[in-house]
């Protein structure tokens, strides 16, 4: 499973990291041009090599989504963010009320990323590691399950602090490992799984239900929030809204390929939303 390795440092001062995004500065800025073989989406970065990472295969609860900066229950959103930064090596992080980081101890920490591409926002989709890299920066290495286990992506799923959210670009062997540790965390009711209602049903009575009460898959949160922000239709019309969306995915357990989350989301009793398939059973087309 070859992936490009880039060596550098994590530096989060002046940013608003959450549980699945963090800033990383490549030691050699020109190596960002190698992402995706140079023919895919480009990673946006500064002249100094600073770019934003989107952690591959994990989705942490939102801390500031959309123009209204909507969030999910902050107990779990902040737990994922804080654990990610602590695992990477930041022992103290100072923030403003808007969650912008003003100072960290240490100022930077060394690490590496393993990547095959960028998303539509110019973020590098990556497995993120700390310390010395397992290969030479600027070259592809074979990413085994053993290497995967040295990344914060794997750590967050193991601790039950983020949901598995898989895209087609992730290698099957790595996806299988990520799914296994996520299911183990759910079975142990570790972290957010003790409160998760993604498949059992989230009672939605208004925006406050999403921001402060229910713990659900962030992708489902984002789609539900987008719908409620329209303020034009009852929740019973939510599946029709989803049918007009761009989510394309496969159901791994059946092999079905679907367009629209309405195939795996249902509304009952007029106010309860649930997914009919667990997150690890869905494989989304790359965004």
C-alpha cells in the first residue's frame, strides 16, 4: 500500500484545530507538489510549507461547522481535539474564546504524514504520525497495518473519540483494521460510543438537539443541520432533502452502490432520525 511520506512539524498557533484537522509544515515545501503524483488536486500551502491536514478515515464531532459555527456536543468534540494534540506532543495549548490557538508548549512538534491526495478544500488527506518517520521524506513507502497503528488516526478510533468514515481511496487492508478497532471501541462503549445514537435514533426537536444533546456521525449531523437551517419543511421531508444531495457510497456488507443518504437514513415518529447501517459499513466516493 504505497503512500507518499512527508516529514515536518506540527504547528497549531494561529489556527483552530479540531479532532480531525491540524496544521503541518513540511520540512521541504516543494514535496507538497508530489501529493497525488502531481496530477491530482493540489495541497494548498504557504511559501514556508504550512498546510492543513484532514485526517483520513476518521470524523470527529464538529467544533465549528459552517457560517454559523455550529457545533456538536462539545464534551466529545473537545475530547477528540485535545487527545489528538496531546498525542502529537503538545503538553499545553492556550486558546481564545473562539478556539483560536494563541500559544503551545512546545511551540512545534516533529512528525510526518502519509498521503495519496488532497480534498476539494486543498487539505491534505493524511495518516498523521509523530516523531521520526518510517522512511525517507518525499518518497513513497509501503504503509502496513503496523505503520497504521503508529498514527493518530488509528489512536482516535481505538479510544472511541471519533467515528470511522471511509472513502474509496483508503486501502482495503487499512480500512479493515480501522473498522475493527472502531467496532471494538463501540462494543466497549468507549468514548463517544457510550452516548452515540446514530443507528438507534436521535430525537431532533430543534437546532439545540444537534448542538448540545445528540451524539451522531458528523456527516449525518452536517446534513441534518443544513436541512434545519432551511427552516422551510418538517423533518419528515428530510429523506427527500438527502435524495437531492451529492453523497455517493457503497454499502460494504451488500455491495450496493447508492446515490443519496436517504437510502440509509430514516425518520420515525416525525422527529427521530437514524441511520440504518453503521458507519463502518459505508464506503464513500472521494469528495
